[in-house]
């Protein structure tokens, strides 16, 4: 049976507050029955507060509405993110006076408050779920949709996968991309070729390994799999393989499943805000120009269906290529727009594939528009009366 995904379009017919995205968020919260579900619950709202000069993260106006809905239902809400993003969150509008609840570091100020969960995966032996996440009785996963250099796309899955884990586990997830061997030094005995290989990459994605001089290290985040390095490297000495990039996606699915396992299924819901979507993660500490048109806001109890529906909606649009930083390039125009930018091996749909296999939800969904946009021949533009 398809999962329900509630949707509010970024478009509107009239210049009316009732047709804006915050108002559509209210309708989605009603459809998800938030007020009926949170009575006497300790409600953690997991979101990304960004850092430094970020301004494309979820606007406090949206956060306030979620917080108020929880309070209306008798719940005790608070917002969490990783410690270095929470430090200074008030400078980006996430003060308790603005959003209506406190903001805390999910694993404590020193990242030492967590619960360890054993589940071996490649280089990862255990996963450390942040203490304030696991201690809560209800979670609202509120994600800002954007591109991501490790996996092409970040939304509901990634907001939990990395944001709900303590630092050591987050690092291990990125390191997992290097678990499968991609450099074979015995097939490149001429060390002078190393420089030719590194010089071939315009993005400095492949460099000499600092810990193993004479070997190469691939920065997966900067690599868009253009293949320039492969045209220089001796045959078989270097692999740019899907397995290294897909590993991060699979790790995100596993991490998410572990965090969600600490809640009863009915005690979690998810929201995606797909506005001002930028090339890379909000954790970079700045906001660049948006590279995709605003899609709207999505909500569901099924995280797989939610990210699938969000991706499908975005896939109907094209990259705003004139807004892409000149240090990046599009070298494929096949598949999802995020894949165009980050490369064919960074397929954003992989995380929902892995998530479905782990039993986290269904990729089949029913998209329910909470306020369909009317096709009016004209829309009046009334003056706001002076008071």
C-alpha cells in the first residue's frame, strides 16, 4: 500500500497569506495529527541550524509553527543539532525567543553524551546515537533539502543519518567511502606519473596521500567522476567506482535505521522543506545561489516515501546552471538534476533504495496536495489597508 506524503507547493494563486508555505506547513501538521500525538511527550525537533553565514536553512518562521503545534498538543519541544552548529545558532535566528523553545547540542557540548549501538559495516563497528535524541520519546525530523558533495542530495535521511550521531561516528561514515580499494600502486611503478594524475583533476579531488607518500588519496566529496584522471593513470591503477560513493548512501540508511529503532514507529514524523536549494550541505557555513527552483514542503511518517517524493518533484525541474559556482561543472545530463552536478555515481535515489531494503518504508507513495493551486485567469492585488 502506498504511503501518504502530504505536499504544499511553493506556488500560489493569490497574494494571500493563507496560500504561502508557512500556512501550507500548518495544513501538513494537521494531516500528520501532530497535536493529537505529542501529549506529554518529550519532543526532539532535529534540524540543521547551519553555521557561520548560512541563511538558506529552515527559516525560524517555519520552526516556530512546528514548535507551537507541539505545545498546543501538550508536548515539550526542543531543537537539536550538532554542537558546533548549535553554538551561535541564535545569530541565525534560532533563539528561543524566536522559535519558542531551547536549542541544544544533540550529543552534549563536548560530543560525549551518546548511546553505542553495535552493527558492523565495513570499517564501522558501532554507531553512537546522540543522547538527547535517544532520550526523547517523540521525534520530528525537519530537514532542509539541498545538494551534497558526498551523495548528491541531503534531506530527511541525511538529517538523521549524520545529525543524530556523535562526531566519531560521523567521521567513520565518511571514512567508509575509502574502505574499498581504489588505488593500486603496484600497477603504477613510475612515480613521475603520480603528478600527471593529480594535475589532470581540475577540482583537486585526487592528491598524494599525506600518510602514505607515493600513493594517491581521492577526496570523494570533490570528485564528480569526470574521468580525466583515468585517462592519465596506467590501466588498472586507479578505479573511480560506484561502490565507494554508494557506501556513504548505504551507511546513511543504516545509521538512520539505528536511530529510528530507538523510537516506536508511531513516535516519529518527517518534514522536508525544499526551498533555496544550494549545491552543498548547510554545514559549509555559507549560502550560495540556489541551483533549483523552489519545490515546496513535504511531510510524511514514512521517511523513504518522503525523500522519494521530494526527489521526484525536484526531478521535474532543471538546474539553474548560471547559478552554479564556476569551480563546479556539469558533465552529465542524465538522471536526477543533483546527479548532473555531483556526478553519475552520486545518484540521490540510492539512499531511498537502501532504506526500503532495510524496511524503513516504501518508495511507493500517494502525493496529497494540501492546498492545490487554482488556475485563475487573473488574480486580484488588493492594497493592504492602513491602520
